[in-house]
């Protein structure tokens, strides 16, 4: 009997030893290794800087006086983040281990997160009259972006840059993006109140600017599922009711092409087509104002030889190149890039005037030049 209990004890110890790593794996898979984490820590992968960024986003850009209630360790980083953005912070040090004072704890943002039976009772008592806002109600929506950043690559690398981008019209350079191109468009076509079709929005960094400029409606056509997920998340988060997203390969006109738009926005996409001339032709049928931004072929790059691409009985100079696999790339292995002047010729042949054509040079891109142009239908032309 004694030997039996010894074997049983050894077996129990072995099961416990095997079980322990399983438990810690389960915690890690929940984004955690810390046993004392609360549900807000879980939501933000224990990233307290991200919680502070989210709180700053939730309270808005206008500097204001805020009162934070919580332990020193819970509120220190929040205070720094909010003060840095110009908010005035008053702090009351209180945690669930403390009794609720008879006079209450006043109004403010409750930064402590309840975990136990007693914590939740105290939390219910404190928040009953509505003058105290629990922190998670303010910051949890933004945890979605933190979650997405842990899974997918975006144009912006950090949560605060991503929030900055999604608020629209962010400063010229945030992460790998810039928004000066829309300021240029607005010199010719104010976008407020306009219907827009946007091709290949990727994570929606330009969509944010189109909406912030007052677009009446944006229809975004994107062919990569991971990007559509990003767009749906930000649509929900930012409450962009006037954005619709279509998951489609934009080289073949879907039902979205059965109507016309005030502005056709094709930034960073024509050169991801396997037949860019078919794509450009489609753009000319979708509206009278077309923006095209993209790499244009030069003698130096891509390194393949010039070839003639045929469309509608005419030839246009272009080059083939090999795509990489990335959230910003094309949907096939090879795509074509055109000579800049050939894009202009293609559009003028179809009754458009080139309002501007800005060219910037680059050393490390797919080509040595990147072109932005705005074409508007020539209302005096015979085909108008
Ligand atoms: C270079 S990124 C441009 C992103 C964005 N417009 C910008 O300028 O920041 C190209 C985008 O087009 C999408 N795309 C490429 N080829 C596509 C196709 N044939 N149909 C639909 N989307 C496509 C990619 O998934 C990616 O989001």
C-alpha cells in the first residue's frame, strides 16, 4: 500500500510538471505571462504604453483638464502621455485595496481595473452615478488596432502613428506615407461632398484623408483579404459610415463599375496590374476626374527592356517587372509599368486634360521616378 501511494504521488507530480507548461502556454497564447494581469492588460498584450496612447486618443486632441483615479503604478505612464499632449492632470491615488471614502472619490477616469468579487462591488458603487468613467470604456476600442498591429504589417509602425493616420490629414510623413498629394488635388477639385472610388487602399491610410476632407462617400476596392480586414476594423473604430469596402480584383469591372464617381483615386495601383492599359481605360469610364499615382518606367528601372503594350490597336511603351510578396504589392508575380508620357498620351487620347503631372525621383524604389497626375475630362472635346 505504501509503495502504491508513492507511485501515485510520483504520477501526480509528473502530471503537474507536464500541466504547468501547458498552463503557461495558455496564458501566453492569451498574450500574457503575468499572473496578476487584468482584462485590460490582456486586451493590450500587457503593453502599458499602448494603453496610455489609447487613452490620449480617446480624450481627443483638444487639451483639457482631466482627473485620473488610481494607484501610482497604474497612473504614472498615463499622466506622462497625457501631459505630453498638453492635458492638465490632477491625480487621486486610490486602489481597490482602499476603502471608498464616505465623501466618495469625486469625478474622473477610474484607472484601476477590477478583478475580484469585492473589486467589482466597489467599482459598481463608484460608477453608479455616472461621474466616474472606467478607463476600459475609453480605451478598449483602440485595443483593436494594437491587436491588428500584432498580427499584420501596416504603413505606420506604431499605435500612435496609426491613430494619427486614421484621424486623417496627419502631418506629411507618418510611417511610410505622406498626404501632400491630396492637397495638390484640392487645388483643382475640392473633395468635400464628392463621391469617390479608391483603388487599392491597403490599410486605409489615404481613405482616412479622403474622408477627413469631407468626401460624401468613398467606395474602396481592395483585393487583399488582410487589407480588407484592416479596413473593416478601422471603419468600425472610426465610425466611417460613408465608407464601403469591396473585396475584388480591380482589373475586371465589378458591379462597382456600373456607376460613375466624382473622383477616381488610383494611388499606388496602376503598376500592380498585369494589363495596366485595361485598368486605365476602365478609370476613364468611371468619372471625369482621375488621379493616378505610381512608379513610372525609365531607361534605368525596371531593368527589363522596353516593350510595346498593345491596346485598342495602339502600342504604349512599358516594362515588365517581378512583384515581391507584401501587403502593398500586386496580386500576381509580374506586373507592368508604363513610360510616364505614355500614360499622359493614353488619357489625352480619351478626351482628358492633364491638369498637373508631378514627378519625384527615387533611388531605392521599383523605378527611379514616381509620378502623380490629375487628369480631368476636357469638356470642350468632341467626346465629352
Ligand atoms: C502600393 S499599395 C497602395 C496603397 C495605397 N493606395 C497607398 O498609396 O498608400 C497597392 C494596393 O493595391 C492592392 N492591389 C494590388 N493589386 C490589386 C488588384 N489587382 N486588385 C485589387 N487590389 C489590388 C494591394 O493589395 C495594395 O493594397
